[in-house]
C-alpha cells in the first residue's frame, strides 16, 4: 500500500513539473500567437486535470483505498505519456 501511494504521488509531482514548465513557456512568450494560445489551453487543461487527481489522491490516501490510488496513478500517468510521446516523436524527426 505504501509503495502504491508513493508511486501515485511521485507521478503526480512529475506532472506538476510539466505544469511548471508550461507556465515558464507562457511567461517566456515563446512562439507566435497560435503557439501561445495552444500552450495556455494545454496548461489550463492540465491544471484542472491535476486538481482532480490531487483530490482523488488525497481522499484515497486518507481512506487507504487501493482502487482510488490505482485510478489516481493511471490518471496521473496520462500527461507523462503525452510528454514522452512528444519527446520521442521530436527525436525521430
């Protein structure tokens, strides 16, 4: 149970790093207006999703729910898969 909780919170913290990098990209004003709009939209979507995952992980940790922690881990893994997929796609170009 501790391992599952640690894995879920670790993946969640990695998602927060992605959100922080998106925030930096927004503040740096890199790219044109279309790129900025896409970055802001993705940051808003990621931020609201991470808020839901945070609530799920907090409640699941309090209730010691394996199902909730597994669901939180799966939901938190999705943004990491997107980023890894984009990194691999840019490496093959």
